[in-house]
């Protein structure tokens, strides 16, 4: 298998018809359920403090069961690293509820509530940026770590006007905002010299969401799986890889029929097991997404080079450790 | 063992043979000298945690070397490697090799047990312990807020409230709290206690009582709620229960979390019934201290039952109704109170009639009564007069 991957693309001067390899997912519901069981027990015993370690365990499992070209992905993050983000979220949560209860005792406590809402809004860009950065820099494949070269100030310069536009338009602009943020995050992500990029446009994404929401309501949500499929395909089909010599797009082969069958059966499974089937439905969903995600073969995946410096160090990012957090609310 | 090796510098896969020797692994490419590495057993880390035969190990400082092992002999080898790892890592590896059926039933059993003991034992315990740390002044403050929020239904009668407080003092009840009593002009047959010493008695209930000591029994019961900090404990328990469940619901999907929350709510009711029973018992103790007739408490519940029509309901639905109620069934309460009184010789004391309390009750009952009931009151008045006369005679004789 491994030998077959050496593609000799320099030998053909004419552009060849691209070949693709798909990702695959091998996770099993029962194993995931076993992880959930231990996590729940340890979370309860530690009055919730184990939660970041639980999150690390879920991720490690999901990453380890994802395969590309015979090699599994690895999540290199730890509960200890995520504990910081968790403590921040924990205090916000407790602070917020404390102010709510204070409101009953003290008339001016609403000032705190408003402050908390403002704090939450300020935290949104940190959360989006930090979460992406954290996940990307802690992911490796064949020992090679993904690299993120974004700059938080740059990100904020995009984020703030986009958020304002979204607020002014009562959320209509959200589709454009999402595309802009994805463009920024994707285009600053690479593995070896292969850099990601995103080329979706807000208008098409808005169209998908507009039709999706409308038809979902009309069909009493029977259309929702198709809408989800459209969103996934939009994201994947507009994502490109570039190694400095060529640019190729990812492809999604997810069809409405498969999405509908998988997601509807998931729904039925959840209803009939009172939600206990969630490890299985989660695995089914991942399996569906990954086997339909195709990566062009023209890149030299056997010779990706490790970036210099430790993956834990910040590159081109003076905010450094402060935003090296993973919220994942 | 055959394996694929990655040197950490590039993604190039090397097919290698792995031999265990000298407390570690010797890794080498079979037909060339490209790779020749030694991994010390004690520093090998397991990275993978996946189903199937594939195992991923890593070694050294960044950039980490990695090794993907497949095929025969891996599981035996893993046992050795895992000896240095934590319990969690051992568990994680084991579950990828356990049969699904075993795993599912095992998990359900463990989860069920832990969540059950959490909801029914651990979280209530934490809640009640937390209450002990809260000073009386804070509890009183919280109580005031709760009271202010419901004051609109109370419709207080100031003069009669003062009388109730006098009644309370005349009975000789005592508390660390500053007891305040409201007489509500509302017709509900009810009474309740708010944390911090506020008691509210509704006119409807006073109208139901047929003897002064029934009102005393009621006061004893509500005072027990205050002194034992029942409502405050209840509040603390709900909060601790809710806080942890909300952490869990991130993991345990939608419908399950609804079930958990309801289990918690039902447990709150069970707990509330426990508090009611405790208040009955402690209230009875107060009656004993003041030498008031303990059977008055049974009489009180008899009045309540007549009013609520509970007897007919339980006859139809059965006593399973109790599980969904914040109070024990009145018939059960009367039974256990009777058992306590009969079972404890300490309750065989001579009853005192507290005259001032009787007078106040009469006055309140008089003003609260329906015209139809006035006849009853007249009779009672006559009886009391007779008694008073007798007592006077007695004192004269002495």
C-alpha cells in the first residue's frame, strides 16, 4: 500500500485527470460508550474538574480512528493544556449564575449581567481563533504536526467589522461572516509545505442556508439532512490544498440520499433509545463525512516536512499562550 | 514484529522490523541502514487508542519519533508497554479490545450506579454540608427575598399577625431565628415557612382548626421547618444537583439529560417528604416541651384531610401517588405520628391548657368562621368558660 503512493506527477507534462484518496473513520459506538462511561464517572468524582481530560480522551479517540493513506491522525493535546480554557469557562459560568442570584438580593446586580454579556461577546473571537489554533496545532499525521500561522490582531481586524455587519443586519450577514472567518483560518493552516485555503463565497452560502431553513420548516424538518449535506459539501468543495507548485480542491461525494438515510436513522435511534444511542449515531455521522471526503493525490504526502520549533510554541502570533485555549462550549 | 516507522522530521514511511532486546526496542530497516534506532522501554508512550490491530507509539522529545505496529504479537507487547502508563491509558487500550456487548452492558451498569448514587446520595450530601457554612444572616436575607417575591398572595392582616405571634410566644416555642408570623386573609387551607424565620398562616387553615392546640401543633411543625433550615437545604441541594448535571449534559445527549433532570426533581420531592416527616417529629418534640397535647397534631391532619378530599383520591389511585408529592400522604402521617406518640412513654405527660393561647385562637377562629360554624364556637366558648370556672373554684378551694 505504502509503495503505491509514490506518484510520479513530474513525468507527465500535460495536466492529468486528478486522482483522489478518501479519508476513512473506524470508530465504534461501543468503544466510544466505554470512554463516555469512564469520563462521566471521573467527572462526577472530581466535581467536574476532570472535564478537560475527558475532552482530551474523546478527541484522542476520534482522531486515532480517522485514517488517511493508511495512517491514523493523532490528537496531541492534553487535559492539562485545556484546563486553562476550562477554568475560564467555569468562572464565567459561575460568575454569570452568581450575578443572576445576586439580582434577587441586590437591585444593581443587572450591571454585572450586562458586563458578563459584554465579556461573552469579547470572548467570541478568542474562542473561535483559540479553538481552531489549538486543535490544528495539536493534530499530527505520520508524526508531522499541522501548523497555524495566523495573527490574532489580523483576525480581529476581520472579525470586528464582520460582527458589526452581522448585528446590523439582524444575522442575515452571518453566512458571509462565516465564510470570511473560514477563509482566514484555513489559509493560515498548513502541514509541511501543503497549505490549505478556502474559496467559498458568502452569497452562495447564504443561498444554501436560506433555501435550507425555508424548506426545513415547510417539510417539518424532513429536508434538514439535505441542508446539512449542502453545507458540508460547500465547505469541502471550496477547500483547496497548495504546495507552492499546484493548487487542487478537495471533493465531497456526499449525496442527499446517503445523508438523509444516515441522519434520519440517527434521529430515530436517538428517540427510541432515549438518547443513549448517541455514541453510535456520532460514529455513523463521522463515518459518513470522512468516507465522502476526497483528497487529491497529486501531492507528495510521503515527504511532508516537520516545521521548525516545537508545536507548542507560537508562530507569528504575539498573543501566544493567552489564546492557546480550547473552549468548545 | 513488522511496523511502519516515522522519524518525526518527515512523513516518509519506513517499513521496519522491530525486535525487543535489552529493555527496549531495536528498530531497523531490513535491507538498508537508513534507520537504526533504539527505544528505551520506559520512555515509550502509547499514542493510539483505536479499535483494531493498529497501535501507535511515540518516543523522545519533539519532533517525536512514531511507530505504527500491526499484526501478531502487538497485544502481548502492548501489555508490557502499558505497565508504565496510567490507569486511564490502560483502560483506554483495553476497551478497544473488549467485545462490544460486554462494553455496552458494563458501561450502562457502571453509569447507572454512579449517576444513581450521585443524584440520590452524593449531591444531597454536598448540598446539606454547604448549608452548614452559610451564616444565619445570609439565610435570613435570602428568606426575605423569597418572602418579598410572594408577598402579593399573602394579603397580610397586621392586627391578627400580632395576635399569632403572641399565640406563638404563649405556647413557649423558641428559636435562634427572629420569628415573624403573618396572618393571611387568603382562604387557602395552608401554611408555610420561609428560610430565616418567616411563617405564614392562611385564614382558611385557622378556620379548619377545631381546638387551640391544633394551631399550636401547626406552629410547632412550621417552626421545625425554620429551625432545621429545611427550605434552605432544599435550595442548596437543587443547586448542587443542577450544577453537576449541567456539566454532564455536555456529554450525555439530549433526551437522557431530561431523564436525569427529572430523576433529580423526583428525588427533590422525596427529600421534601423526608423534611415534612422530620418537621412532624421535631414539632411533636416542641409540643412535648410545652406540655401541649401531642394528639393535636393528628387532629390537625384530620382537618386537613377532610378539607382536601385526599381520602377519596387515594382510594381511587392508590398510595403510589405519594412518590409524586412533596408531602407524605396525610393518612400515612397520621399513622406514624400515632405510632410515635403511642411508642414513646415520654408523651404520657399531663397536658397544660395555655389560657392566653386559647383566647387568641378563639378570637381568630371567631372572626374567621363562617356563620354556620358560629354555633360550634359558642359551644366551645361555653366549655372553656366552664373549665375556667372550675379552675377558679379550685384555686379558691386551695
